[in-house]
C-alpha cells in the first residue's frame, strides 16, 4: 500500500459528518472574522441612536398617515384622493421596514442580507466542536451536570499546546518559580484570605419554586434582549440600558435589586416574582479526614498555595526581590447558574502568577520592551462616560497614571503578546480597567483582558496589583512573618514608634482577655497610637475598640507605653506587594476556537464546510498520513497538490 505524508497547515474542516484535513498554504489566507462582529468605529453607537430616532419619527408618521386615510374614507373623499393617501401610507411603511432592518442589523449582528448571526455562528461552531470531540458535557449518558465538561482528544491537544506555550512565554522566559499545590484547602487558609466571608455572587430566588438565579445575569439578559429585540424603544431608553450594562459590576446589592424591580424582571422559567438579591458563597465545602472536624474547601483559585509558601520561596530565591511564582491547576466554583459552555463552569483550569515586588519600587527592568505596544484599552473614565475602548500606547498609559505602575504595565504588555501570538484576533482583544466598586479596598489597580466572541466581551485574564494584602492577612492569621528585607550598605538612623503594653496591669484588668487586648494595642498604626498617647496624657483613660472581642475596653495610662525612639537599622523589613496575572484557560481556549472558526461552501457547492484554521502553535494535528487508493502515486500526488 502507498502512503502520502502531508503537513497540515493547522486547518480542520468538517461538513455533514465528514472531516477533511487539507494542505492550505498555497491558498491566500482569508479573514476568519465572522460577519456579525462589528468593525465600526465608536461612532457606530451614534448611528444606532440616529436609527432609533428615525424609526420613532417614521412610526409617528405612519400613525398620522393612517389617521388621515381613515378621515378621508369617513368624509367620503374622492377615490383618487384616497388612493394617493393609501400610496403615501404604503411608502411610509416601506421606509419604516427598511429602518427596522438596518436597526436590527446594527444591534444584533449580521449585515441584514443573510450574514451569519451570532447565534447561528455559535451553534455551528459548538456543534462542530462537540461532534468532533473537542469537548462534550460530562456524564452525558446520565443527562450531564450543568457547568462540567470533558475535553476529548483534539481538545486535550489544543489545551496542552496552550499550556505549553504559557509555560514557555511566562515561566521559562521570566525565570519564574513553578509550584504545584493541593486542590483541597483547609478552612483557616481561606478564612485568612477572606474567601469564606466574601467570595460571593448575588443570587435571587423564585419566590414560589425556590429556583435560584444569578441576579446580575438576569439584569444583563433583560437589557440585551431589550436592545436587540425591541426596536421601538427610544434612543434615550437605549442609552439608559447601555449605561446599566457598562456599570453593571459597579451596582451595589440594593441598586441591583432596585433595577430588577424597576424593569419588572421575573423568573425566566415561571415568570414568578423574585426575592431581593443576597450573597451566595461560591466555594465547594468538604471535610478533611474521617472525623469531619477539620473543615476545608475545594480551592476557588490557585493563588493561596503560593502565598502561604512565600517564606520558603523567598529563601529558595536567595532572599532577593523581585521574583515570581507560578502555578497551573484546577479550581472549583459552585456557580449559581452555569451557562455559555466553557465560559462559566464549576471546575476549570487556572494558570496564575504572583510577582512579588518592593512596594516602594514597582519599576521593571524589562518594561521598555513592551512600552511601545499599542492596543485597545478601556479605562474606567471612558466606561463611566459611555465611550468605547480606544487604542492607547502602553507607555503613555503608564506615564499618565492610567496604569498604576511599570510592573503592572509590563505584565499587561506580556499578556497582550501571549494572547495575540496564541491566535486571538487583536481587533477583538481589549484591556478593561476595573470600576471603583469592582476593586477590593486594598487593590492599587486592576485590569481584565477581555476577548470578544459570540457571547460578547468575555473576561479571560485578570491582571491586578493586590498590594500587600494577601501576605499580611496570612502573617496575622498564622503568626508567621511573611516579609522581605532590604539590607543597607551603611546603617541608617530612623525614628521608630514603640508600643509597649504593660502585661501585668492588663492581666489584672482583663484577665482571660489580656492576650486579645495586647494584640490589638500592638497592631495599632502610627496615627492611632499617637492619638491614644495624646488622649492618655490629657485624660488618663481612653476607650479602645478590640476587634477580636467586638467591643470597646477602657485603657488607662499605666497599661501601655507609647513613644518614639531613634534607632540605627541595618536593614528595612517590609511586606512585599504582589502583581497577579490570572488566566482562565478554558475561556481563552473557547475564544480561540471561535476566532479560528469559519464556514465556506465545498468545491462542488453542494454543502457547507465548517473549518477551524488554528495557528500552528496550538493546532491539535501537525502532520497526518493518508493511504493512497491508486497504485500510480505520482499521478495521485499531482492531483492532490493541484486540487489545493
């Protein structure tokens, strides 16, 4: 038997249960941007607004002309006069239909002449992905479980290629320290990090059936449906709905509940009324060991394993800053309403980096390598004012303070290079800055790399300056100092605040609560301590709040000594800040699938082929071997290459 070995130019095509791998390098590369993706400049929003105004005017004109026709008929006007009025009415209706068609194309995608819609494009892509076993719902024979998916052989190959490139681009090129930590995490760790108390989404319930829904998703779906399907809403109402979508993540629970009531949003399945939004913790709880006395959780992120190992990693790195640690692993989130395939699931792969840096020096030695990159950025001011993302040079964004510091800017640039080299369309990639209400109080700045797909703009990578919060939280909870030190060439004289609780007096006054009071006094910052010193000197006694007791206690002058002393120091001890890029690998892969997908007719023109044109870097098949059915291999080879 004769065989031909053919290199695959990263293209897999499928049509009517047929897969054909073809040599495509001889053909010109065609654009894989689906027709529904809006390539209009920001003024497109103004075009939609003008279309809505024109439609409103035309509807009024149709109504007025209809009344005129009825009036002519009632007055028994002449037939030519009535016919002329009816003709004018029909012309107005045709104009109205034309505007409706243009508006529908503007708000929902497609060109109005049969171009593939978002839904049709997505369905074609997802059907092909599942049919060809890139991924399928888990436990399919048991009707599956929402939010859980299995990767098949080609999907595993793509995922492996993405992770290999991630490790090359970040871990190896940046000389990072890679770790691998357990998925099961003791409760004490996640209490210290704040996840037990605050890792929540807002949920509403169907008041009659008890079915749960994620509150912000219901509001988002309502606004999108109104904008895309109700062409009669005014331009002002459309602008209001767009503002709600732009600031959705900035809404407080009360504001979110008020919007749901204002718009009359009900349970999607039953149309029953909904409860007020309330927080639901997204972590899967478990117990460690047979006794059930050691509670734990399936980790919602991989980062905490790196933070708790900081002391050992710092020592391994020669007690030097800056350095970065990285981890690839599974994470788990008990999503309220999983949807959108791989985009919102309950178990997923994260690749996270924790870059530890001196909080007083967030410069980066390789920053100049990315400073000249220019790409779509969406600062919070533009979001709040209803503007669109625009191309900004990264160096300008850092110098103007739009991006907080060089190290954060460096990683934004590196993430952009990673995604674009992976095969993500640069025109459908933007970096959106978090709104004020999205950021934790301790964060210095946060940006999301968002990729546009048929579901809209999807957050795929988060890049955050988390300051020193995580290490401080674990230091306080564990009583193990997670700190770094800068050694001075010459000793420096510094003025230090000294807080010295008098344990004997505190023991007599507070007995079993002495330890809590001592720890609270020692944890005071300089401002609090100096205010207490002044109050004790003037009044002799002051009320002091102890958070671990949850109440105020009286502190007298003889219970604590507060002073400033000059000391010579040979080093500066500090808690490092951390810059954290966090990658949702499943989301990136799904967007890559869509960006690589297009349809085309077969050569015979009798069927539509679904094609994935993957970049060679991530292609699941690099080379294949085909058997030849004819003995004349020379003629077969000529025929094969001529046909392509």
